C-alpha cells in the first residue's frame, strides 16, 4: 500500500457507496478503488490535479469523479470519513 491510499480491507467497507455503472460503449472505466485513492492522494498531498500519479488513472478522470457524482447521493460523506481512518 502506497502513501495516502486506503487498504483493500478499508475499501470493502465503503465500496457500496459508489454507483455501479457498466457501459456498453467506449473504453472500460477505471475502478472506483483506483480513482478514490487518486482523490485521497491529491487531498492529502496538497498537489495539483495534474500531478496525480499514473497508477490512479488520467488526472482528468480523477478530477472529474471528484467534482462529479462519484458517490451515491443518499450517502453521507461522514460515512466515508469514518471508514477510511487508519486501521490500528
């Protein structure tokens, strides 16, 4: 696990908060797990969106998911915060 990322164990608690969309057109989308870790990387590192490491996907995709509706509307952001705290 890299710096600023959540573990797969932490991800399993919040993965249902993200909508499942399977498109029949275009290229396959990046996983929510990769994108979410990219968002965390930007928020915790303080870097710009354009500096997102390639392992999280294109910076524009990470930004668009952050700025858009990547989380189901009926979910409270505090639920995500609670689930992503460091495990001890």
